[in-house]
C-alpha cells in the first residue's frame, strides 16, 4: 500500500493495482453460448509453461499466452468489445466506485480467538491458568448429546474468495496502467484480483 493527498490535503491510504493491458480472448453470446460475456486475459506467460489447449486458444487472437484468464458477464451493451481488443485503465474514471475480488491471505489452522474473535475464558484467576484462549463449552447434556453443525470452532482460516465493495478510485496513471484505490484489497502483495465496476 501507499498513500496520497487528496484535494483537501488529507492523507489517504491507497492500494496500487496494475489493471492492464487486458486482451479480449473470447466473446460469448446468447446465440452460441446461451449468455453474453467477455473473456479477458492478463500478463504474459512463458511458452514452456503453457499447454497445447491454451496455446491454441491464444493463437486464435494472435497474442502470446497469458497467465490469468477471467470472464465478465456484467457490462454495458454499448461497450461490447470485439475479439482481440485491448482494455486499459482508461475505461475507469477517477472518483468512481468499484468492487475488488481476490483470494484472502491463508493463515493456516487458527484458534477461536483469532478466527472468530472469541474473548477466551476471561478471568486469569480461579484456576484458569491454561484456558485463556479456549473455546469453552461446545455441547449440551443428555439431549441432544451431540454438537450442532456449524458451531464456530478452531480450523483453517483465510485462503477464501473475498469481495471488498465500494472502493473509490483516487488516481489513475495511464502510462503505467495503474489504479490507486482507497483502502485495502484482499490478498497478499503481488496476487491477482478482479475489478468490478458497479453503478
């Protein structure tokens, strides 16, 4: 992350996202596929790391293989792109709001205090020398004699698809295809995200 100053002189924390250039590698329509969508590809991939199916797919467009392929179904009818078009950050406008989708950081197996924000047993007195971060009671007595499904317990945390909504675009750097978004986005540094425009 970084930070910039807005028009009022306020320091605003921002995340820098490289959002292009993205190539339209496939255009789906209701006639041929049953729905309308655009398939976009981003960032070059080495030939030796590309299988024959992907090579054939990209050869139709006449471009080098790409690492990331994503499909978008929500777009304005007047802005339907053609096969092989290149989308850059100029499709966005400074000040507009977007949603960002990504895979959150994986944190491994975590306890209930970190995973579900439990407070623990609480008091460190009355013999609670090793129960400060314990989940506490989880079951009932003779009935139903089991633990109900969905009870919040320790387990794997993170590594899930997360959407952060209503992020404002603070600045656009056209020559480098960079978008500065106010606030944080899901995922680690260098990970891939999907930007969705909403109106």
